[in-house]
C-alpha cells in the first residue's frame, strides 16, 4: 500500500487509533496499539497482522528504524508518515522513538492447550497490567507455550501490559477463558495442574513438574480461588524469609517458571 | 502528642507533605511519604522514626486501621485527623485506605556492609522505581541484608518504589554510594562480588555463592558498566529460551536471589 502522509491530529484514523487506549475500543475493533522500535520489530519478525504502521521522520533517528520501514514497505503494509504533532498525540512513551503500529489482537481458543503441549500459565484475577506484561516476558524467556487469562484478569492488550512484555507477547499464545472451560478441558485431556499458594505447600524446588502442565497463579491479595484449587493435581509455595512474607506476583511467577525450565532442561541432559 | 485535626488542604503541614512527591523536597527534609494500612503498620512495627500519621475517619473502615491509630497514640506520635477533602490531596492510591504517614528516610553508610555480613544487592543505574521497590521486596523475602544504590539509580523513597516495596524497605538497609566508595570497600574487606551479565557467563544455577557477597546488577538497557565488572570476582547469567531473550530486571533479580537463598539454606541442612 506504500507510504501516505497524515498531518492532522483530527484525522479519522489518528482519532480511531487514540481510542485504542480504552479496552472497549480495543475489543470492538479487535486490534491494539504498540509503540517503539523493538516491539514493532518483533511484530514484523513474528508476522503479526499489522493494520497500520506510523512513523515520524523527525523522531526516527536510528538506522534500525528505517530498515523496519523499508521492510514494511516491501511487505505491502499500510505505512503512515506523520509529523511530530500527530505522533505525540499517539505516543505514550516519555521519549517517543517515532514508530508505532496497530496490530490485530490474536486470541487463542482453549483447545490450543492440547494442540500445543508444554508449560502454560493460568492467571486468575490478576489486576496489574504491568505484572501481566512482565509475566509474558518471563513466560517467553522460559519457553512457555502461552497464558490463560481467567476470571477478571487484566487485558493482555492493555498499553502497559504490551509495553512491559517488550514484544514477548507475540511469542505467547493468549487465551481468554472462564472456570467452566478450564474444568471441561481438565476432564477431557487430564492436563496436570499445579497451583501456587501463599500458605505452606511443597517447596517449588521439590515439586516434580511434568512436561505438559498448567501453572495456576492467583492475585497477591486473594490468592487462588477455592474452585480452582479443586482442579489442581498438586500445590507449591515459595519458602521465604523476611517479615513482609510475600513477593510481587511477576517476581514469584518468574522464580517458579525458571525452576520448571531448569528441571526440564536437566531431564533432557540425562 | 495525641490527635489534632486539620480541615484545610491549604494548611502548611499538608502543603509541605504534598511536596514530598518531588525528590528535591524529600532530600531537603530527609523524610518521605507512605500510604496505606499495610505499610504504615510495617513502619510502626519496625520502629521507624514517624514524624506524622494522617488518617481520615470516613475512609478508615477496617479494625486494623483503628488499632494502628491506637498504637500510634500510645507511642506518643503526632497524629493528624483529616477530612476526605484534605486526605485526597495527599493520597496517590486509586482507592485510598485513609491512612498515611511521613517517615524519616534512613540512609545507611557503606561500612554497614562489613558490619552486617550476608547478601547485599548493588544496583547500578536502575531507572524504574517500581522495579526497585519490588527488588526490595524480593530482597527482604530472600533474607538479604540491604541494597546499594549506585550511580544514578532511582530513589528508594520515590512514591512508586515505596508502594511496590509493600513495607519490605523497612527491613532492608539502604546505602547510596558511588563507584569509588565501592572500590575502596572492596580493597578494604575483600567482599566477594558477583556480576550479573546478559551475555554468556556461568549459569546462575551453577555458581557457588559465598555467604557474604554483593550481587551487582546493571540496567536492562545498558547492563553492568565496565568499571564495575573489574571489581567482580565472578559472573553469572540466566540462560533463556524464547526470542525476546531478556527479562524484566526485578524478575531477573528475584530469580537469582532465590537461587542464592536456596543454596545457603541447603548448606545449613548439610
């Protein structure tokens, strides 16, 4: 489609794109907004369905940035050149890099879990999009298959979650499900479920994690709801010192995910 | 000092307290602002130097909150009862719990490291106060002694860092130091320093961590500056899968701290 120019912040496409900061507009359009060189680069590399790419020549100083534009042009994407004024109405970053895009939100179905065996992470009622984003990053770095967002867990396409994921979200399958769907899955494929608890359970270092499993985590405040614990085949907790006796949820998830990865890698070496 | 009432947002103390959101005012007064039941409770429990406690009866609905006020009264602290209007000019939380305080910022000196042997964490040029806060929380939960803030690392008394620490900051010694001070310490007490790198080094799971050590971490973008690597006795990295090939700094720090704690606990059991 080549490069076209938009010079007014009141342009319809620019206005529609700004609205994507609100969940209801993301859901209505089934797209979301990404910003920055690294994440736009990841979207291109992982062949996401990119609807529009925005760039601002005055801000886009890096060679990598211009390479991305050339690549997008070759792919026939819709590329929009804006001025600083227009770009700043879209930018959320403190120091905008002059590159952004609108991408299709790729939601997976629960049956994806048996089609893609491995480690999955089920998050129940997580409110902080920053935590969700950095969990997606740790999930990718530890070789997990994807994330299951249960109950009223925050939206994976929230700008804060997207930013914190640093592009890792494009390498994770994202499933929105409810309790009944998870229960049905469990009845159908007997996937192993491990629940993380704050109270005493087996140490996360002593648990023998199967290759195919779902790690279930609740929120810091409420933990794992009782009905989810009923689905679990086993429970773990992270032994702690100190007086605060709790961890940030993303930190806790990362500690457990890297233990699982380590165990699985060690088995390969045997 | 008992309970006194302030009904105007223009009151001098309220105005001075609001200014503490800016670093220059925190530094000038050497105090900082905390908000919420849990952290004010931790400040009381750990015997911090509390200058003022603010509470708003209309918002303070929990029994625990009223117990804290009674405890503060018994300790002879300066307690200020405000209305909703005044409290809302101080509150940063989305759902204020009606309790806040101004507390002395307790900065430690670098010699504290040899007086309190154990695991210390040196952070070099960390910009995100939320990451710093959750690292303090993981440091406390893994039994670390304290945090050394090096170079232009963000301020431990930043409202976001304080909030993310969930009170754990009161159980960690906090040292502000520069490179020369760290180098002098190393020459004097030969403390073992382990540098975390993003490039290939020994796996963090295979390193043999001494009981007394400093874990040095740089920022996600820049890593550990070269002059700091010169001080290190050894290097570790976290092996990763996935394509993003990096972790959020607080997640990476937590993974390493819990490995160190696990190794040290296991040695005790031997």
